[in-house]
């Protein structure tokens, strides 16, 4: 199924599943409080100015997110006072 064939709901569900999977991976290495929503906030932050990327780039960004990148985002967000 290509991106064009997926409904918006199916696309959102697929992305949510990827984010939950990445959050589970982070929990396995000791980051107990990470949620799928936290992962999405981290990944989507870099698209605020440029808009949504192609699906393959979005999937790659979620799956290749490193714990250090995530923690840097959370630290910067805390300094800004944003509510993750």
C-alpha cells in the first residue's frame, strides 16, 4: 500500500504505532517515562517550519531516533518552558 492509497486515519495509526514502538525501545534501555506522544513531539518539532516531510523520511526519522537526540530535545524544551 502506498502513501496515496492510505487514508489519513490509517496513516496516523501507522505513525502512532511507530512512535509507540520507539517509546517501548527507550523503556527497555531505562527511559521509563517515555510515551509515543513524546516521541512524536520530538520528531515533529523539526518539521514545524518546513511542513510535513515525505512518508519515508518521517518513518526513517522515527525509527532512527537515538536516546541522546530525544534527551537533548527534552532538555531544550524544558529550558524553553514548553510542556513537552
